[in-house]
C-alpha cells in the first residue's frame, strides 16, 4: 500500500506480506478497521496511492508490524502445539483495542506456552 505523507514529498509503503501465501493483506487489514472509510487514508485514483498524515502512517506502521510478527508467532506455535489450544489463547486475549492487541495476545501466549518456545 503506497502512501503519500501529507505536507511532505515523502511516499512510504505499508505492507503485511504473508510469506506462506504470497499475499499482501495490508489493504484488507487497514480496511477491516475502517481506516479506508473514515478519511484517515484518502485514495487517489490517478496515482494509485493513498494519502495520510505522518502520525496516522506511523501509528498504522507500528500496528501492522506488531500484528505481522504476532501472526508469524502464532503460526510457529501451531506447528509446535495443538492449533486449537493456540487459537483458544489468542481468542481469549484479543478483545482489546487494536493498538494493544499484539501485546495482549503475546502476553497471553507467553503465559499459556511458558518455556515451550526455547526461550
């Protein structure tokens, strides 16, 4: 997702690329939280880019990075443990604000699978 930062000449990229599927789901991820509909990102048909302010870009960049790392951790845990048990921990801990979700789920995974990740 190419993003023009308002008030600058800077263009940056938001990406949530899944190495296993080869799909970049960042537009779906951002859209699922209404940031494409609420005016935080404005799409320009001519350039094929979105525009937003620096603070919004930085916030989404962190949230996307945190959640991508969380997805990778969850996938790894599902290989080492019962996938349903991992899903139970994830679902039980994910009912928080988006910016807090990765930290909350990671904490729950730490508690639920303590010592089992080779730490």
